[in-house]
């Protein structure tokens, strides 16, 4: 047996620091906001105040850094708080390139900063390396990509994008929420910063709001992000962090099962009556399949989308007709969710009117397939 445990083993074991007083096999929660000093006014322990992180958050950040092969990671109160910190680290007037299609909340945040002239912004289609190269300039400060990209699951080649970013001296940030570190290690592929909405796969139980940033190197930008993190205090509570650690222990098995079920559904739904397209990077016909095979080593994820024949209204009917899939936003939890995206993202979004997004959970894939088929039938009959 090797002396170095695999990352899977580490993820389970890292949170099993046996409590030497009680013998408890799970870590305690430490919610204290302040820490005592002795009569010499020296701190008794290692810290004086909870912000930006107490012992529980430090433990989780250490595990996440290990999963990303990063020297450091930071926990935020949400994925959006993590993205906001990265945007805040762009110098005033700095040039940012992001995607026309990506998590729409992050795009809106960047467009808001651009409208206030805090940054200048160019959006390029996800994975279009020619458009990205043309948009990159000597003053480009940040290139922000998302892969797979919400909600068509376009794949962006992280290694090639890193080359383009570094050729102009820009930082490459990757939102890897839908490709957690059990399948993609964005920093190893050349990204400078990787971000996750830990609300999704990392926690996996739809009961924690949190975000993560991890860095390839501790440099001036990371120090700046650290300042923003500690001064704004956009940090998760100890209980949320403890729940996140509980969820993380099962990340590998959840993600493998969700990926396998999503692939089963995607394959079975291809050519199904009532569907115009099935969008899933695990399908050989998906335009990003080749790159996905290279940079998603342990499953293509549990997210897929379908285009429903009959347009906007048919898509709305289909999403409402499922019984096992719950109509709700978000993704990556153990329960399957379905969402008609256009009314969520609004008329300005490039998302197709008839796109319905599925987050595949841990239910039996045969049951999920039967549910989707009955919903398609109900939708056609209406
Ligand atoms: C890909 C992606 N990035 C970022 C976010 C934002 O994360 P949070 O909801 O934790 O703020 C989301 C949320 O849906 C997301 O799907």
C-alpha cells in the first residue's frame, strides 16, 4: 500500500481528526467569534477574532486546497461573494473578458461593474478561442471562464485559455462549480484561480450557501483577495462550514453516481420524440466532448439540458409535468431538479426559449427516465 493516500481517501479522512477528549470521530463546530488573551495580554491560541475564518473554516479550507492542489483556499459566504471578491481585485478601469454564456448572476455582476466604469468588459462565446485571442489586450487583467458553462454545458479548454491569458499577462479565473475537483483540477491545467459555488456539488445537499476560491500561487492578487475577504467578512458561518465538510466526505461517490445517471439519461433521450436536442458533454456528438474527455477525468457531471419541440410554452409545460424532478433553481444536490431557464434569466439572456435544465440527483436513473418520458408525453398531449 502506498504511504500517500489518494485524494478520495484524503477527502474522507481529513475531517476525521479524532477528538482526543471525547473520542468523537467527527470534528466539533467552533462558533466562537472572539478568543481570549492571558494575563500577559498574549493570545492563548492562534487567533484573536473569527473574521475571516475560525478553526472550523480553516479545516474546510485546508481540505479544499488539497483537493485543488493549491497552496491556499478561502471560504466565502456564497459563490457570488467569491466572484465579487475577484472582480473587486481588478484595478479600476482594468479590462476583463468573460463569456456570453455563463452563470447569469456572475455576468450581471460584471456588467454592473462595467456600467459604473469600474472595469471594461468584453464577452466572448464560451470555448471560442479565436474570439478570446482577438479580445485579449496588453491591459487585460482578468479572463473569467466557466466550464461546463451554464446552461448549454459548452466546454472551455482551460489549458489553451491559460496560454492566451498568460501571453498578455492576465489572470485566468475558472468557475468550476459544475466540474468539482474530483473530476477537474483547473489550477493543474493552468488556471490561476479556481472558484466554486460550494452551494452545489461540494456540499451536495441543498442546505448550505457557500463559495470557495483557491489559488495556484500566493501572489499579489491573492493577497489582495485576502484583504477583501477579511475586510468585507463575506464568510460562512461555522455551522454551514461544518455541514459543508459533511457533504464533502461523499463528494466522490455522489459525483460519480450523478455523472453516470446523467449519461444514462442523455443517451436514452437522444432522438426521443418531443426533443430537439440533448446537451451533455459526455455525449460524443457534443461539440466539447473531446476537450471534456481530457479535462474531466472522473465523470462529465450531473447537469444536462434539453431543447423541447414546441418552443417556450412547451418547455414550460414539460418542466411543470415532471413528478420526481422538482421544479426549482440550483443544482448539484442529491435530489433531481428541473428548470425552464428563459423565464429565470430574462429576455436579455442568450439562452434558448425552449431550453430546460436538469440537475440529476441520486434517484434510480430508470425512475428518472420514466418521469421525463411521462412529462414529454403529457406535454405533447396538452
Ligand atoms: C456556475 C455557478 N457559479 C456561481 C453561482 C453562484 O453561487 P451561489 O449561489 O453560491 O452564490 C452559481 C449559482 O447558481 C452557479 O451555478
